[in-house]
């Protein structure tokens, strides 16, 4: 498949020094500095759309907004819409209809799901979202989903904000072009604490997603790093 048929996919995550993106009980999911939050909105201001797992949305209460007037103006100068398209992922369609994101209709909401979603749940999803796309029988076919997003909306730059299982699926599908990591000087520990890539993972070292360091810079106590894909098969 050619690059022109898929969006440029980049991941943004803050993580502790031991590689966790939340505490073991998932009650602490936001722990970066004010600079890290600004960095998040700066990245959003370059994206046509934001991709996020349904559970992450429910736990964080995120709206996936543009961050306010400063970042709205940045988007408009780049020729983007004032707000990013918001894309939620749920293989079984289990999304809380009372989640705050559905109460704020400032930009389209798209839900990616599978045939495993019950008919009653599917009807509810179609009431909640501007579009619902079935992308596979039991697991989401992300290459097909991204081709559809590029062709139908069209989305050229897609920002993934997790969680770990969504990121893992993107890594395993070979779809991630760039990773932005903010490393915070905290240790969470815990076997159950989520990382940037949970889920199935890679069984063998030679199968691992391979990246190179593009930049590292320190700001106060945090490290802001960018990793770029070594060999893109997109």
C-alpha cells in the first residue's frame, strides 16, 4: 500500500520514568506538567483528527478539543478545521453514552467498531456519533479503517492518544510513523499499571516495531522525545 492512501500516524503519550502511562488502579492518568499539556495541544493543532480508545475516553473524561483560541488560530493558519475530528475505538461498541465527549458537539465524532458489536449497541452508537464504521468481524482492521478515514473525510494527519491497547494494535499493524513521549520523573510501579503499548505485543525481538531517536530535549524535570519510524512499509 502506498503512503498516499494512509494518514501520517503519530502517537503522543506522557509516561513515568518506569514506563507507565497511569497508576495500577488507573485513577491517576494525568501527571505531566503544564508544559506537557501545552505540548499536547500543540500536537493536536497539527492533526486533522485524534484517535482514542473508548475506555481511555471514559476514564479521562477527555473531550479531544483544540485547547482554546491560541491553538484554534494555529489550526486555521495551517488550513485545518477549527477543531479536530474525534475518532473513538471500541471493538465491542461498549461506550458510555453519558461520557462528556458526547455532550460537546463542536466537531464530528466517528466510532470504529466491529461486527462483534450487538445490534442494540450499534443502534445506540449511530445515535451518538456522526459516523460508525464497522472494520472487521471481531478485531478492528486498522489498515482498512485508516484507508477509509483518508478517503472519506479526508484525514491526512492522525494523532493517537492511547490507551496502550490501541497503540499496541497500531504498532503491530505497522501504522505508526512517529512517537512523541514526555518522560516524567515519577515511578509508579505495579504489574497492572498500563504502558504505552499493552495488548498482544510482539512475541519475538525481530518482529518489534523499530524506531530511531529524532530529538530529545529537557524542559525543567521532563524529557520531551520524538522517535521516528526506521522503515515505513506504508
